[in-house]
C-alpha cells in the first residue's frame, strides 16, 4: 500500500473509531489495536503503544463534550484515572516482558470474554 493510501486509510479509520468512541465509550484498544495489527501490519507491542497515544486526544475531546452537558462523574473519573495510570505503568512493563504472540493471544482472549459477557447480559435483559 502506498504512503498516501495508508494515510487515507488511517484517517478514515481514525474518524470511524472516534465516532464509535463517542457513541459507545470504546475505540482505542478494542478497535484500533486489531486494525493496526491486522491491516497496517504493526506488531502487537507497536499497536498497543500507538493506541495508548491515540487515546489521550480522543478521550479529552469526548470528555469535554460530555462535561458540557453535565454527563459523567468527575471525582470518580479522576480517582479511577489516577489509580488506572499507576496500573497502566505496571501493565506496560508486563506487556513489554511478554512475547508479541503471547500478548496478542491475551488481547484476543480478553476481547472474546468481554464480547461473550455483553451478549449474555443483553440476552438476559430481554
């Protein structure tokens, strides 16, 4: 794929991921990591690092839009975010210690588990 083609693809995917992040509260890890690994050809480590860098501006933009409408619990978000930041450092160190194929498998298992749980919970509500 040409550099221009890749750039157009990344911009289109970034826009779609941004819409989904705002709509569903997800985007970075769930959408971007598989895209970067399977379509762009990054390693699992590169994709996860890139995803973490992408999360910052998208999370800020979505958070500002929601706060303007008085949606969300800022004290809870800050407390969870602070603890999450410490956990993220530990997670990054663990990820770097794992082989890329093992890390990809762990990521896939997590996505499958979450998907199965969400489907099960949605069916139970009906």
